[in-house]
């Protein structure tokens, strides 16, 4: 499901989120080509969704990376759900 969401549903200017260094769901915020207009509350909510669907959900302080989908790619020969990304920023979510 992560590959489908990231590679088929998400558009280049959508925001893509993932818990840093942990197995988790990929979360996408559709931006309609206006990523700068996404409210901070929406970004924070999406980060919380990523944490709730991760192996880190019982940790106290969880870093969630986000970037534009155009900076996300699947590594050649990578396992399902594996992604490499650049240009990320990080939110820290208290659980």
C-alpha cells in the first residue's frame, strides 16, 4: 500500500511524510500544486497519523520527516515500501 500511495497516487508537489528511522505508513497530503498553502495544523495531523501507524507509536518523542513527493524515490531493487528521500524537514511529535 505504501508503494501504491507514493508512486501512483501522490503527485510531485504533494507533501509526503514518514517516521524517521522506523517502519511506518507513508502519508500524503494532496496540495493541488500549492504546498506552501498547507496549514501547519494539517501537516501536524498528518505527522501524527504517520506516528500512530508506526513501530514508534509508543515512544515519547518521534521525529517525522516530510518533503515534496518529487524528492521521494524507490531504490532500485528495494523491498516493498522502501523509499529514499531528500530535501526533508522534520517535525517532532509527542505521543
